[in-house]
C-alpha cells in the first residue's frame, strides 16, 4: 500500500526523533538513555524483519521476466511460460502419458505404472534469470522412453529458413549423471524434419544448436515446431530445469 501524506509525515517525525537520540546519546541522562535504548531495540526488531523480507524478495528473479542472454544477431527468442510465471496447476504426481503442465509442455512415457512427478518451482538464486523452474522426479521406471515436449509458438515458424541456426539454452541441475538428448522437430506439409543433439551435461549451463542447412526443409510449408528432451535410463533420478529458452539467428554468409 502506498503511504499517504500523513504516513510520510509520521515517518519523517520518527526519523528526526531517532536522529536526535543518536546525536545526544553520549550526554543523555542515563534514565532517558535506557528508555530510548528500549524503544530503539523494539524498532530495530521490526526494521530487521522488514529488511530481511525485502532483501529476500528483491533478490528473487522477477516474475514474467523474458530477459534472455541471446546472441547479438538473433532475430527471434522465447522463454516458455513455465519458466516465466506461476501456473494455475503447479504440479502433477503419478504423471500419465501425454500429461500437460501448462499449455506448452507435455510429458510422454510408456510406463505401465507411473512413478513420475512434474512440478513448477520458484527459482531463488541470484544467478537465475528465470523466475521459475521445472522439476522432474523419476522413481521406479519400467518404461522404454521418457521425453518432455516443448511446443514452440507460431512466431517461431515465421520467416524460418534453412539458413537459420536454432539454439536452445538450459540451466540444468542433475541428481546423478544422466544422458539427455534434445530433438528439434519441424513439421512442413506431410513431412517432419528432425535434428538430434546430445546435451553436454558436464556443466550447469548448457546450450545446443540445430543447423537447418542440413535438412530438406520446405520453407513455404512450415506448420509447427517443437523440441523433445529425451532422458535415457532415468530410473531413480531428479532433473531440475532452472531455465530454458530458445533463439534463432541467420548463419553468417560465406
């Protein structure tokens, strides 16, 4: 709530009083000094509490933040909604095949009995640009595949050419070493072009690029773009995607 004129006058009056007490403390009568010290301690408790909460909240990544460290020559970038703001439903347990979390992320698997959980979580590190992250917990896994599909928006298809490099950046935390593959899928007419890259999971911050020059993409018939994150042997593991964002840039002309 925004303070009114009367509140601001009270704040200024209290500030002047405490400043006067501080300036006269060395020569103040001991009885008055004890009384002022008690009042200052009571005030200090609430000030410390307010500062603690304020510092904690202001250190968090801002909800809705779309700031991404994209290449300088990128002509498009995007961070999915899960990493931008709170979802109405923030988690699913015993996740069934083809379950969606939000409007853009779907989990695919062929487990006979699901022991998977998918949950949006609040990022708290000062290093995180994204305000939210996504956690995947896998307990007993009796299936043969597990993939997380991110549907890219229609804007990703606009003016998409074979001369483009599509980049995906991640911030990943793994409970144990895990093989993860990223597969770019571009549907054009009846065909779908696919490019697969393995994530170099030797660091927290990862990136992969897909060069469309090596595809047979029909630029005039592009309909849809999506990315699969494929997890190999995910039994008893936890994956936290602290951030995920996409960008594209035209390849430099030779």
